[in-house]
C-alpha cells in the first residue's frame, strides 16, 4: 500500500460485481428519490443521504455488507462515514453511477 493509495478512485463497476458476488449484500443508492427514478442499478435500494438514518429500520443487521454509491462519489463518501459511525461494520464506498457501464433501470 503506497503513500497515495488513499487517493485511489472508486470503481463502481468492480463494486457492483463485488455486490453481486457477496451473499446477503445490499447495494445502497444514496441519491435523491428523483435521481433514483431517472435511472438506477437493478437491485439497489434507495435511501437518500438526507435520510440515511432510516437505514436502521430497513437493514437491522449491522454486519450486512453494504455497497454504497451516489451520482459522482461525494455523497456516497459521506454516507459511508455516517454508516460506520452508526455501527455498520461492512461498508464499502463504490463511487458514482456516472462511471457505471452497466444497464440502468428506469
């Protein structure tokens, strides 16, 4: 691990592949409801960053693997930090959907 490894960009494409191969994982989209309805990754759950605390009523097991994304990566980074402070132990920020090369559902 190099000195600049913390600057590594997130790769949503490999993140989605990891989500698909991880049993019991949740793909968490923290964009607004409007953004989500314009196009989202199939199988994702939408909990906007502004309402992230609601995750506790939906995902009760705090060891559930969570793969978090947004539009560009800024909100997913914030959500990941909040989720970890809330006690979720298996959280990965996979960046923004703008870089996603797969199919989106409308």
